[in-house]
C-alpha cells in the first residue's frame, strides 16, 4: 500500500480505506478463483493497482466521464481507477464469467457505487463511453475495430475520447496502422520501480 501513497499522496481517507481492503480481498478470492497469477499476488499493489493507476498520469477523468474496462479480468485497471475517480462511472466487461464474479464481489465488498459489471463479449456492448481502457487484451488494431462503435462523440475531458491501453514491450509494429492517432507514454516517465521499465500507456484518439 505504501507504493500507492508514494505516487498518490493526496488520497482521501475513504480512498485509502478502499485501497487497503483490496489486499485481503484479492488474496481471498484468488485462492478460490485464479484471476491473478499465484506467483504475482504478493505484488498486487505494484504490478496491478499502481499499474492500473498509471492511466491517471495521462488523464484525470472529469466528473460524469463514462469508461468501459474491456477484458477486465480481476478488475484491472477498472477497480483502482474507480476508487481514484469516484465521480466517473466504470463498466467492467469480461467474457469469462468467473472473473466478472470476482469483480462484482470486490465491488460489493468495498462499496464502490460507480462500477457496474457485465459478463459478455465486447461485440455485444451497445452503450457509448468517453473512453475504453484495457490491459493487453488484444492487438490495438483489433481492439479499435471492435469498440469504435462504443466511443461517444460527446467530449467532456481535455483529452479527446478514445482507447487507453496498458501494454509492454516493443509496440512500434502494433501501433503502425494507427500511428497518426496514437501516442505511447513510457511508464518510466512516472514511476521509479524496475517493473515499469518495459511498461507503457498507449492512447489512441477515436473521436
């Protein structure tokens, strides 16, 4: 938890409480339903929570922003972002039912009022969102084809609506088809820890 406070020192007491609760909840649920690698669960705050919050270094979602977390898995990046931005709304989507079950149980346990969850494929989603966030779900061009229909034309943030992905490694080839509307931000610009040396935030404008 200290690593979260290192980079986000201005959290409210309620936000700190919710972030602290994640440790026990994820350890408990992960023992029943594997949503995080068993080898990695002890790195929850650095590898999953802080990694999710890196999106906040790119954009601070304005109140009323609607965000879909596609392929949320165990709730990343959606749940940490929902704690950080209580006045934005987050819709967590995954095609694997047991993962959505874990997400919903954690949302209920920490009383997150700004999160909904749905077990389905992305193609089934009809609603509009200002942003879609994801963590290495699929190649960027494939993701754009699926969710372009879901990007709202209403602009309420300084950053134009689009996709924000957490990815790692070499991305030049993957982003080439969308290079004129895509920006890559190395997480080493924000965080000191070695884990982030190959990690990046990729933003693609779609509106």
